[in-house]
């Protein structure tokens, strides 16, 4: 099964993709997390930390460097360039932009090509797409089985969602994830653009925000928070084979969980302005 | 004020708007030398992340304003962008910290980048509500602290 996570930049797409990957792995699934964003950040949401995330070698750049004989298959790329994340999730970065004029990021070893060639049977591939609709436009048959469209209740995010839904059309099943929902009017706003697709709600969650600030995985620092529990419910729905409820049940009251276990902050190394 | 916007891709992909995209690229590469805009201030709003900078979509810029939130993802992105800016040309960069909840947020970002911020924009419910309904913040809440902070930033940018 191949799931791609799409949406406007800054809507929480990567946080949901990373948390979902780990929750599905905890349910016993074999999970490959493909960071398909040319500004890769999925490692942070998976819990390997900012500096480790920044140091990952992307498949495309790894092949271009060619310092060693590389694997001859796409699955071999996962072994050669991938990295293990917590809960046995395998993480691989498709491509990253790190220098001027880096060559066309959607040609050659592109995220959609990797999605197409990676084996989806017997495991779950979760692709965290680049913000916007570019990769969705290029997706072809066999490259994804399900689109998770993350939408937050803002006009700009809604506009991107409207275009994404139009692009996906009836080619693929699509599930809308309404993120950072505060109240019924937020939910109504997202549902209005969902065009009949199921809507799963992830409530606004200050503990997830704090984890994002600190460069940690919400599942490690706020496992019992309302947001993580909502993503857990999303994982359960997916695991049941799209047995989604016929009507969304937004804003179900959730009891606050226990205080998260304190963690050591993972710091970031210095950067300098020029 | 004049607004120039590149074409948006629709369900047919980029193909129908490639002409507009190419024209936009040509325009931004000629802005700097265009006599008609010699006394204009040009503000380019680039998409998030390093892609557009890598492909030199802001050659007209004499200054980059790097807007960073006090999150690890945002700071990491800012660092990647800085590498590209410095590799592309020697353009000065000003740091702006956005969605600031307190002095600690500013200190964290300033410490990471090793420079004081030129501007700090407070986290604001007004901004969230304006974005929710798609209205310019300046129209929605002209006296909000976020607007005041952006006004102060404008003054500092003009003074440099």
C-alpha cells in the first residue's frame, strides 16, 4: 500500500506523515517512509533529530556523487541510502536541493519515480510530498494507492486543497485530514472543500507544536496528546482497510493524557548569516 | 502597488501555463535593469523552502529577508536557504523571527543564526483569523501588534 501525504506548506503534513508512519509500524506493519520533499524534514517528525535529518544523503544526490558502486535497484537504494528510524520505520530521502542550479528535481530519480518502483505489497510506503500540488500533478498509475490531503482551516490551505482534490479527481482514493481544528466552524470550513471525501479531524494541539519547536517527534514527547491520539485513530482506520466511518465525527471530546515524559532537547548546530 | 503573479497550474499540469512561467522568469531577470521600475521597491514573495532560490528566481534582490519561526524545521530550512544565498551571490540577509511567543523564542533563533534579528513578529490571533478568512492583515486588524511589528521592520529595512 502506498500512501502519499499532500497539502500546502506549513499545514502539518510532515508531522502527520511521520507520526502516522510510526503508529502504523507499532501496529505491526512494515513501513517505509519516503521523504519526497526537496527540503526534507520527515526525519524530525520520525524522531531522529534535526542534525541527523540534515545529514541524510538523498538517493539522487547519493547516486550523483558516485563515490561507491551503488545498488542497482530501487529497493537497493533504500538499503544503501536509507536509515532506520524508531519503531523500525525505514526512512529514505528522494532528493534534496542543496546547491544552486541543482538540475530538474522532478526528472531522473524523482520522488514519483521512486514511489512507482518501490514495492507496495506487504508493506506500507508513506510518501511525504513537497508542498503544493506539483507532485500530485505528476503522479501516474501505480505510484500511489491513497492520498492523504492535509488541510488546515485557512483560506490559503483551503485553496490548495481545492486544487489538489480537482487534480486527484477520481483517479485515487483521497482522505482529507483536517488539521489544527479548534471548533465546529473550522471543521465546517474544511468539510466544505472536501467534495464528499471523508474528513478525519486532528485537533489543534499545543503539545505537538512544542515537539515541532524542539525538533522532536510528537509520538515521543506527547504520545497521549489529543493530536497524536487523533492520528492514532487515523492509523486504525487505515489499518482496517479504508473502513472509514460514513460520517466524520469531528471534535469528539478527548480527555487529556498524562504529562509527557521530559526529554532532553536536541539542539541545532550553528548557522551564520552572510 | 502593482501585483505580478506567475501562472497557477491546474488539472492539466504545468503545460498550459509554461508560457506564463517562462515569461515570469524572463521578467524577474530583467526587473533590475528596467528603467520603468528604477524608483520602485520590489518585494518578491518566494515559495517556502530552497527550490526557487536554487533556480535563481530572485535575481533582482539586493537584500534577502529570511523569515524564520522558532521551530527546528523552520530554522533548518533557513540554514539551507542561507547556504544557497551565499553560494549564489553576495547579498545581505536580514533575519526576521515570526510567530514569537516570548523573548526566549527570539534568543533561540538569534543564537542559531549568530546574529540579532532585524524584526520580530509576535504570534497573533489576529493573523490566524485574517488568514482563515483570506483577508489582508492590514485590512483585518490594522492596529494589531503584528502590524505594528511589521511597520517597525519596514522602518529598519529602509534605514539600512
